[in-house]
């Protein structure tokens, strides 16, 4: 049982890391994300707000992955 718990925690940390990296980039307003959104027709004026929302959602996913089963 203890080994299963250890594997589960390792997987949780891995998934959390996968969401945390893009969250940091979204908070930093990386300009490399801009072409993805402008290609969808989203104006550059909305991008800072949209990236902030994406960053917050990613951080919420990280917290939920680490602390809630």
C-alpha cells in the first residue's frame, strides 16, 4: 500500500509540474504565445487579461492535483 501511495504522489507532482510551467509563462506574458491567440482572431489588447486568466486556472489545477485526491 505504501508503494502505491509513493507512485501516486510522484505522478501528482509530475502532472502539477506540467501545468505549473505554462502558468509561469502566462503570468510573464511571454510574447511567444501571442501568435496562437491572434491566429484565432483574438485581439492583442485582450491577450494580457486572457493570459492572466489562463495562468490562474493553471495554478488552480496545480493546487487541486497536489492536495485533493
